[in-house]
C-alpha cells in the first residue's frame, strides 16, 4: 500500500474486510482457490475444503516446495529454454 495513492484508507479498509473469515471464505467459495485464513475455514464449502488440489493433506504439504524468485538473468534463460522445448 502506497501512501501517495488517492485513498489509502480505502485500501486498508478493503484489506481488513478481506481478513474477516466469512468474507475471505466467500471469495474462496466463489473462485475455488486456497485460503490461508484460519478464520475462514469454518465457512468454506465442503466441495472446496475437501478438494486436495485446493487444500492438500498434511502429508502432501510436507512434500511441497515453494517456488523461489529467480534473478532476472536466470528467468530469461529459463524462458528461452522453455520456448525451445515448445517449438520442437
């Protein structure tokens, strides 16, 4: 959030709104994405909450890795290599 925005107070209000469990859950239920907000879990529909692609089990979570941000030079190299793979 930048303080040079015309209404930084509205940005803060929106963030606080989305941090409320029910509001956060509504977004998860609407788009079917994961949600790290513990207060939202009780409001998430079972079809979303029970989907292991959205909420992996603790066993699967132990095997997952977080992507790291690559330096620009490495990203360009990977993009170039991926382009080569796609055209062959």
